[in-house]
C-alpha cells in the first residue's frame, strides 16, 4: 500500500520538515476531532492552502495528505450520521452497522499507521507514495520550474 | 494516460477492498455476538417514557373513557387517512387550564383541557392535533431537544435525572420550535386534514383567535409558544387557496358542545 519512490530532486532539510508537518497536522487534528471527522480535513486543508505555493516536494505531500483525509472523511461521516440516527432517531441497530463500523475502524487504523510512517520518512527527505492517493496526487500536482 | 489508468485501477482495488471487508464482516451476526437488546440503545423511547412518568407525577391525567373515546374519534380519521398506525401515537388528556398541546419523544402527545375549551370548532382541535402529529412524524421533537439541550445531556437524562427531566419537559411544553419547523408542521397538518376530508380553514380561524390573545403574558402555552399567529393564519389560508376542501365532521355540533361541557366539568 505504501511505495518508496525516487523524487525528481533531493529535497532540502527545510522542505522535508514542512512536508512531514502536513502529515503530523492530520494526526494532531485526528486526536482533537475524533468524533467529528470534518475537523482533520479542515486542518489539513488549511495547511494545504498555506503551502500550496511552496516547493514541489512540500506541495506534493500536502496534497497527498489532503486527499487521504478527504477519502477518510467520506467513510467516517457516513458512519457518524448512521450512529446519530441509531441513538436519536430510532433507527434499528443491525449487523451491517457493526460491519461498517469495524471496516471504517480498520481503514482508520491503517490510515493512522501510514500517516505516522509518511511523517517519519518524509522528515528524512524520502519520497513515499500511498496506494491510489499517490498516483492521484501525481495527476494533479505537477513540478514547477523552480523544482527542475 | 498511464497515470490516469493507475489511479482508476488502484481506486477500484481500494473500493473492492473496502466493500469486500464490509461484506465479509456483514456475515458475522454482531447483534448476537454483543448480546444487544434493541431497546437499550433507543434513547428517544427511553427519554419519552421518563418524561411521561414526570408528567404523570406532576399533572392530573384524565382517565375518563368517554372523553378519551371522543378524543380518539377526532384523531382517528387523520391517522387513518395518512397511513399513520393508530398505536404509534400515545394521546393523553391532561387537566390544565392552559391553552396548550405538545409532543414528547416516543410519540407521546399531550393535550390540555384548556385547549379543548378554547377551540370553537372541532376542526381547530383536529388541526392542533395534526400539527403535533407532524412534529412527531417529522422527528422535530428530538431535533429540537438535541439542538437546545444537547446530545450528551439527553443521553444522561434518559437515565433519569429529576431536575434535567423537568427542564426538558419545560422546553417541550413551553417553547416553540424553529420557525421553519413550525411552518412545516402547520402545512403538514393542513395536508393531513385535507387528506382526511376535514376542513383546514378553522385552523386559520383559531390562529386569528390566538393572535387576539397574543398580548396576554402567561398561562396560554400554545399562544405564547407559537408567535406570529396572524402570519401563520395567512400562510395557511394561502396554502389551501384553490384546493379542494372536504367538510367531514366526526362529531355533530351537539356532540362537540357536549364534549366541551364534559371537559369543563373535569376542570
């Protein structure tokens, strides 16, 4: 699910730190905003906005962090509102609900571990791409002239 | 193009993994594994029952079969015409001079005798009942409570916290819903009445009647909690304009007057 790849250039110490921070941002927000999944997305989004004019390496990793958070938001939100409906609106509780809950929890744990791994490796200046979100970022995030 | 293909293939694999895992886990009967009983997680019904107990303790409930039957005969055509199961609404008659009726969680509907006495026509009472049924059916009750009291507090209240229960009851019986929710309940009530071939116009008359009393400060629950009665009367009238209106009456004029007299005797 995670691939170590070569980046077009060797990022500087400062870039590696900023790129690593984009993942840390979503981790910190995850702790703060656990019941409301939108909070980590908002935090990552603002970090992305702040760095969207940064160097290629920083931009690339901010975008990947944003995409992976957006993916999680969709599945977490659905689970969140399903839970609210059960608690407050007499929705019947079913086996499917638990199946969905555990699926989402497993995906969240995987995402959590990958995010820690990404934060650590990008801090070392290595370029790492997540499954699906990496290639998606490659489609959108193109190198600028300064990165060549 | 190569990148795009990679994204699509990996996206499909990721989705397949998600749904595969979900489908796989769905095969496990978690309800049995966790020994879950449906009622334990049903906050609305627990809260409704706790609140109803509080009403029973603090108010005088009328257990007169004749009056209850008459009240049932007024509400039944509305429920039948709108495919609402009869046993899904728990209608209670309470001796209280306030002009008030309110809905509580778990489909409890409380009607004060003061309201019945103040209704000149049976259709006006049916309209108020329709309005409260609309609040119940559209889930307004729990929406209002979760907004005003808070989700976490409600959860703890269903355990039975006396002061909190009284506070929730006060919120339900003497404060209005959002204006949008009130309007939705009004218009839904009109729809309910029209489906049951009951004339909704007396509902507007009742609103005008309330508007005249709007100046009164206390003791008129449905008036003080439902502001802008005149506006409401107007949008109800414009909503029914041009629509086919029935004129079905459940009680004869004499029957309605007798019912009101008996209600007055109970007071």
